[in-house]
C-alpha cells in the first residue's frame, strides 16, 4: 500500500541527550497506528518530528512523498492535523471559534470563513459531541471538553493524516471509547498515528502497533504480534497474562500482581 508518512534513518537529540535513534518506518494510508512504550521512550518526540514541530538532527521525513522541510508549514497543515497532549489556550475564544480555526490553512490572508467552512465546523462538532458547548469560552471548559474541542479542530482541517498525542488522557471511559471510535471510523484513506498509554485501548483500536524503548523501535506489526508477554516484560518490566478481547480477538493485558 502507498505510504502517507515515510521516515528514513531519523535521529533526534535534545542537546547532547539522544532521544530518537535510527528510526525508519512507513505509515500506510488508511491505517490506525498506535505508538506505545514507557515514559521517556521518545513517542511524543517522534510525533513532533513528523509534524515539523521539531527539526530532525539527521534523516528525512516525507509526507505524501514530500520532504517536510521543503514545504511550508501552511502546506503541511493542509495535509496533517495534530491533537496535542497538552492544551494551553489562554485567550477567551469560544469553542466554536477554536474549531473554525481548523480551516485557517485553506484561507488567504484576511480572508473570512465562508458557509462551507462553517458547515464543516458544525459537522465535526456534532461528531465530537461539542456542538452543545459551542458558545462556551474554551477557558471555562473541563480538560475533557477541551480535548474534544481540539479534536474537532483537527477534524475541521479535513486532512488525510492525523496525529494524536495521548488523545484519551483527559477523558472518562465513555468519552475515551467515543473519541477513538470517531478516528477509527474516518474515511478509509485517512492515516491516524496515535501515542497511547493504555495498551488495551491501543490493542483494541490499532491496525498496527509500534513498540518503542529508549528511542528505538523494538517491534512493529498487528497487535497480536506486538502485544506479547515477552515484549511487555522486556519494555515495561512487568509480568502479564494475555487473553483475547471478545469483541475482535485482540490481545488484552492483565497484569500479574502479587498482593
């Protein structure tokens, strides 16, 4: 299948501290990927390199066969949307204003939003259950509500690549499932790349999982290939039992705890 994102021999360091080491991987169109691994393993840094938020030290990143450092940030925003881990909006915009900003990459300077933009904003807000809070100030919303508004903004960009950085961190279980269902059910040529901490949710929703440790890819493939007792012991240093999820047969992790 055709790759949406191609990463070749990527290295990245914060100062003298190497974080990503010789990362080479392709993300195919239309698949849902989860990146898992312990804290500090380089998951979020990898997403930031893909989105051009960070400049690679060495290597290349291609989005739809274009080198990201040879195209403008505005052009990247037409191809790729990001739902970040940390949301810090201090200005008192309404939720609707925030979502509508997702159409900015498609507007000329000083060009106003048109009816098509507003229709898209309403559609994605209804999809993310944020339409009912559209007139509330973003600063007045709970963390979970803010997370869903930012997700709606990403969907409003209508891109073929979406990056999710710990997308369910502020959500209760009901909204976790609803949130992931939305991104899982997008049109078939959309590529979703998510950093996930909940291994069972990653297993349930992913077409493929990338397991990273200390800046290197340890394993990659379908959940049943990557979510194994030996991999979990190696990377997380815990013992687990693994059963099959009754909904789709994906592996489900049960930690072994000696109380």
